[in-house]
C-alpha cells in the first residue's frame, strides 16, 4: 500500500472536517434528474449567460456533494442546492464585468414556444434585465420556483422581513417595466 | 392598495398549470375585471413559461461524472489539510521552548557569584554599578552598530 493510498483510506479519521456524503452515487443521480433542469433555468435566467450557467451548475453540484447535506429530505436538499447556486451567482457578480441579460441568445428563453408565449417571455426578459441581480434572484425564486419568503430567506441568507420588503419593491418595479413595455 | 381576496386563488391556478382553461369560468371573469389579479396572472404565467422553456435548453451533464469530480475534490482537500502543518503544533513548541530557556537562565543567573566574577575580570576598585554601566554602554553601542550596519533589503 502506498503512502497516498494509506492517507486516502485513513481519511475519515485523519480529516474529520470532511463530511461523509449524505447521498450515494445512485441517490445523487436521482436527485440530479429531479433538480438539474430547474437549477439550470434559475442560473440561466439570473445570469443571462449560458456558458456561465453551465459552469456554475457543475460547481454547484460538486460543492453540494462536498458539503454536509441536510438530512435526506429532498426538498431541503434542493433548497440547499439553490443556496449554493445563489452564492455562486453572487460571487460572480462581485467580480468586475459581469454579463447582462441583454446578451442572452433568443433561443435560450423561447425554445419551443408559441408566438404569444415568446412575446411574454421577451417582455419578462427585458424587465428582468433591468432589475438588480439580487432582485432577479428573489423574483425568480418567488415566482418561478414558488418559494415562500421564509424559504427565500434561507436560500439567500437574508432576513425574512428583508425578503418581504425587497420582493414588494421588486414586484412594483417589475410591474412598471412590464406595463411600460406592452 | 388592498390585496384582492381572490389573488391567492389566481396564484394557485397559475402555479398548478390550470390557468386559464383548467379553472372555473368565474375566476376567469374575475381576472378579466380585476387589474390586480390580471397582473398577477400575467406575471406568474410569464415566469412559468420562461422557466419551462429554459428547462428545455438544459445541457446534458453526467451526474456520475459530477459525483466523481466531487469525490476527487474531497480527497484533494483532505490531502492538502494533511500536508499543511497545523498552526497549533509550532505555537505550542515555541511556547514550551521559551519557558524552558527562561528557567535555565534564571537558575544559572542565581548560581553566579557576581562579586567574585567582578573581582576576577574588572579593573581593581570597580563595583557592580560601574561594571553594569559599562556593560550597558557596550550593549547599546553594539545595538546601534548592528542597526547601522544591516544590509538594506529594500534595494
Ligand atoms: Zn382580483
């Protein structure tokens, strides 16, 4: 047995800070099947950059697996995954020159839909593009993912009262933008 | 503005996918006449269709590959932790050696017979205070010389 092998096999005792994964490979695959597409939609619609969304999606899952996951409840695990993705988006926006929603190719927000739906989506995309990044996240989590104020607070790390206020203001602004563009 | 009592019903209809054709005709009539509910239905429908179409463009990633990448990263991080010397060990070592050094010096200091040492080494007629003053002067001079003579590392 090589020294490296010995270290790897002794890992749980040698490095207790490494959490043992709550999911095995099969459980993770099932969780991935259920959560990947909504997570992709969230990252894509909030970042406006398909390549970035793909990178962040991979990173979110790798970090999800590397951390101590919430006890087997699927809903909690999914919320935790969105929390990781939210932090990754925030880290991206903190760096200079984050891309805007305006750059998003049309095919990414109107694939396989009717002309009416496409018009509504373009209207939403334009309005979202003018919102602040954090407001985009909160709006998406509330309206596309149907998360409660409390759940959004858990995902974003904000206080529930702040989420309520931010969402109220963002909705007001969104309404103005959407009605102005009709 | 007061919240319309039927807003929740409209929200539920859109979220469950029943809006507009799958829900009661009364609700559709209400939405047609209520500005607040009409906006709510429009907003939620826009998010729902945007989500649906975005989900259809999701890239094909392998869950198995992500699983192994996560395993590799965990192992790599565990290795790094083992290779990086912890801060606790050097701190404890330095503290123990310092205490030991002070103890040894204190014991040695007590054992020295200072008056005999001065009588043997210093010129006749010198007392402890004169020797101390000269020693302090010499130390000060050595310190100044060391500082002035230090090579300039900035260059
Ligand atoms: Zn109403």
